[in-house]
C-alpha cells in the first residue's frame, strides 16, 4: 500500500508539473498571436496603403484573429484533455491493487472513472462526483473534447450533452447562426485549472482511503 501511495503521489506531482508547462505554453501562444494582430492593426492605420495591401492585411487579421486562433485553441483542448486522461488513469491504477485496470473498461473517460472508482471503493469516493471537485465540469470538458475530436468542433444536434456543455462552461460559445463552437481566450486556462482541481482532489481522496486501510490493517 505504501508503494502504491508513493506511485500515486508521483502521478499527481507529474500532472502539476505538466499543468504548469501547458499553462505557460497556452499563455505564450495567446500573447504571440495577440502581438501579431496588434501589428496588423497598426499597419492598417497607415494612410499610404494601396487597396491590395489593405486586402492582404485584412486577410491576415482574419487568419490570425479567427481561423488560426480557434484551431490553436481546439488543439490545446485536445492536448489538455489527453494529458488529463493519461494522468487520471495512471493515478487511479497506481493507487489500486486490483488485477483489472480502468483502461480495461469501455465507454467515455468520465463513465470509466465513475464506474471503476465506485466498484472499487464504493461510497468512500462519492464526494469526488460533486461540484466540490468540479466533476460536472470534467464531464462537460469531456463532451467538448469529443465534439472537437470527432466532429471538428461542430455540435451534433442530436447530442444534447454537447450543447449543454457549451451552455454551462465559461469561455466557449457557438458561432453566430451556426453549430460550430468558438473557444475564447480564457477557456484553456480555466480548463487546466478545473481539471487540476479534480486531479488533486482524486489524489487526496485515494490517499485518505489507503492510509485508513493501513491504519486498520496495522491495528
């Protein structure tokens, strides 16, 4: 049990390190693109521009301000959730002595987390699936991840969960008169923070369970 707890601690710490790296990367790319846009807007203010030069600059503004930034943010969402999935599954497996793994289960990540933890620990983990540890947000981020990965960011009209996720998360909306999601600047930072809250809560809950079992075992 002590070894399993040690391994779980390593997984949690590793996520924090990568979280800091990803947050720095997201902020640097946002600043880079903002700088590009500011430079183009300054160029557009020049009175001596020819019509074709102005058209080129307007195209550049659209590319960096709309097309490029939304694609970049979509890729960040996929990367962040992949990081989360890797660490949460490793953390759960490293803290458990079960012969089967969470990776053996079928379904979405949030379904597998809930099924595995409840079957393994019962009511001891029920607190994890509350607002205290951002469980609702974790589930919503999973829906957004699936929308981007499988539908290139276009909401499936038959999937009410995807539309609900957009409505309930900050920093994301549907483009006007379309079913395509538009990710705003703060979304990726908020996503990283919310997923980190769950990872840290998961480790604390599993740590408490392991320590209590050791206490009972050692009398």
